[in-house]
C-alpha cells in the first residue's frame, strides 16, 4: 500500500526531489502522515454573484477552499486556474474605475460611454453657423456705418409716381475729395474746385431683368421749378435749356434728380455717386478688371493709351478708359458705351466667390468703395447690394444696356427722341421687357 500523499509514488528521484544525484535524501526529515480524503464528484454549478461592495471571491466558502486539494485556506492572491466564464460586477465596480474585457460573453464593460459623434457634428455645425452669423452681422453694421447718406430726395418736388421695379440714378463725379496732389497728377484729374458729373446712368432692376440706360452729359434738357437743397428757396422754372451735367453743377444731386424726373417722367428711387479716387481704389482692391478692347485708342487729356485685345486694367488705366471721349468719333455717346461695358465688367468680376468669401479681398474692396460712395438717406445696404448684382446681370445675358434715344442735336447738345423716351419709360414703369433701341 502506498502511504505517500497525492501521487508521490514511483521513481526514487521523484520521491527525494528533482535534481538530487544522491540515492538518499539530503537531510532526514520527518514527514507527517497525511490521509487523503476521498475525492468528491464535482457538480458544475453556476456560482452566485455576490454584491460588489463585499469584495466577495467565489473561491472561498465556509472557510475552506472548494477547488479540491488542501483543507486549509489558501493565501490571498492564489489562483486555481478555474474560470466559470462569468464576468462579475460592472465597469464602475472594478479597480480604478476603468473598463475591462469579460471572458465568457465577449462583452465590453467600460468606465465611460463611447463618443457620440452625431452629437459632436451637430454641435460643431451649430458653432459654425453662429460664427458665420456673428461675422455677417458685424460686417453689415461696419459697412452700414461707412455709407455717406448725404442726398435728401425728400427735397425733390413734383415727383412722378413710382412704377414697378426699382430705379437707381448712378453718377460718376469728378470729385477729387480725399486725393493727394500726387494722386491727382497720376490720375490726370486736374485740381478744379467743386464737382461735376462725368457719367450718368439709370439702372432699372425689375422682373424682366436689369436695364442700364446711359444719359449723355451733353443731353439737352430743361431745368424745371425746384427748391434749393441748401437754401430751401423755391426757384421757378423758366424753360431754360442746358446740358444735363449743368443741373448737377448748379445745385447738386437733388436738382439733378429733379431734372431727370421732369424730362423723362421716370421716378428715381435711389441715388448713388462715386468719385474718381474711390473708383480707382475699387479696381486696385480686386486686382484689376479684365477688358476686351476691340480697337486701340489714345487720348492725351485722359491719359488713355490702349492696344486692342484682352488686357487687365488697373485703377489708373480704368479711370482713363471711362473718361476718354475725344478719341472717338461719337464723342460722348461712344464714351457712355465704354462706361457701361466697364461698370458691368467691374460688377461681374467683383461679385465672385473669390472676392466675397475672401476677407483679405472683400474688406479692402468694400472699404475702398464705401469710403467715397454717396447715397440717398433711404438707401440700405440691401438695396445697394441689389443694385450691384443687377449691374452684374447686365453682362450675364439677363439684361439690356443702351443709350437714351437721340433724335438730333441743337447748339451742340444732344436732343432726346421724345416719342421713344415716352415708350421706354412706360415699359420700365410697367416692368415690361424693353424693346426700345437707343443710340
């Protein structure tokens, strides 16, 4: 009978320890007799999960170790290797509060939830929208504060009724306000005091597309009864015939509007004026304007010297281009056509994503224009923006550009064709498609 405990039979080398070369044990020791208890059949049971707060371990029960073997309690940290495949406790009850991976069910218990990317995207989009709105609102108030609302159209008397659509009177003046002596010399503006009009246009913005009508400065018109913009005194009309630009020189924008309305029967809703310096700065701010010049021309008075073909004009060249008239056979009529072409090209090349979405281009452009822009007191930025995009539409195939119809001349002044002007105004007031042809 084998009295050795727990499989300690067989070879002497196993009984006396591995690695011993001697047939006898190294030191005599008395071994206590250990009687092995009969092995009990192990019945698989699902262990009960104790409360987490007690730190319970399923290996200990009733003071003894239930995995078989010795009856004494094993030391803490002992692992029998037996795994039931169950995960005890939640992620929040583990050591350190961190997550751990379970063994039996393949689940993942963690200390904090996974990122909610959908919520983060919505939050980021909301922040972006708020930022864009904040920038847009601040830009609006900044630009609105720079507008010079100096023209009071309420001083204009005996006005015709408003029609459909919106009519803008756009004036390019030879104002030298804010220009240095060097700039006047470089831009060939001269140093004359006061202001005169170099170009006048009516822009109609309606449902049938924009219509741009140039009013030659040498147009023969009648100065009607008017109230002085500064004195408030009423001046009775005498049927006096003058050039159109003389009305502006006599009493400024208010008399010019009064004269245009009296001689056309068209109600002017808004007035917009820009001087030499502002015009050149806008062009330089957007990096120049590309023009296709069909025929070369040169003019000493304006400083124009252009070759035929496509070319990009800077501010100085652009001002020379729109002021030149002595180099053309049609004089002022040819000049107004060039002015229309240039302004439409300027608007088309400015109202682009590369300018509007680029603050390094947008703010200098707006600043250059708004610093010298003079408008009526009722002009809003919204109305000004509509005018700008209507101007762009003239070259986009959506609108029409023309000169005021001319029937002849008297004393060197151009006489308007009254029948055609009446038909043109009727079409504009009714917001119909313009069929009248100008010169």
